[in-house]
C-alpha cells in the first residue's frame, strides 16, 4: 500500500508543481537547484532538472516569473522571482483550490483528502471546507 500512496502523492505533486514553485518564489527569489532541493526537503519527492527547468522556462514565457543572472557567486546562477502576473495566478489558483475543497467536502468525501491537499501545499488551503478538522 505504501507504493500506491507514493504514486498518488507524486501524481498530485506533479499536477500542482507550478503552484508549489510559485509559492516558493512568493517567499524568496530562488535559483533552480534551490527549488529542486526545497521540493525534495518539504515534500519528500524528487523532480530533477529535466522536469523543473522546462517548467520554469514555461512560467517565465507566460510572464508569471522573471529571471536574472546572479554573477556574485563563484559560479553564475539564474535566479527566479515572482511577477505581479504570477502573484495573480497564485491567488486565483488558491481560490480555485479552496472552491474545489468546499465541493469535495459538500459531497461528503473524507477529511483525509482535504488534509492531504493542505499538506501538499504546506498551508491550509482548504480551511473553508465545512468538514475540515482544525489543528
């Protein structure tokens, strides 16, 4: 059963990966390796450069993040930060997830699903769901 849980976690994380990255960048500008390390540290899953960098490039092309080269270290690194458009997308996505959580709660699905989403997003996104357990 542990393998199936891991598969579900990886699938959810992959689907929410752009949101997770935007949340990280909302706190601090980061370079790619910091993002990869933060995901692994916070969620226990590894997404490598071949997954993260194309996602970062796509987010930048859409105007949700911007990058600049940091030349002050021993090796140059591209540092990413959230734009106003990215902040708007992050806010919209959070509101949409809250709406989904309320709907899940209203049809009587388990609090475990709501709590699982909260855990993946590292904060109580689904706090307005009527059956959410308070911590």
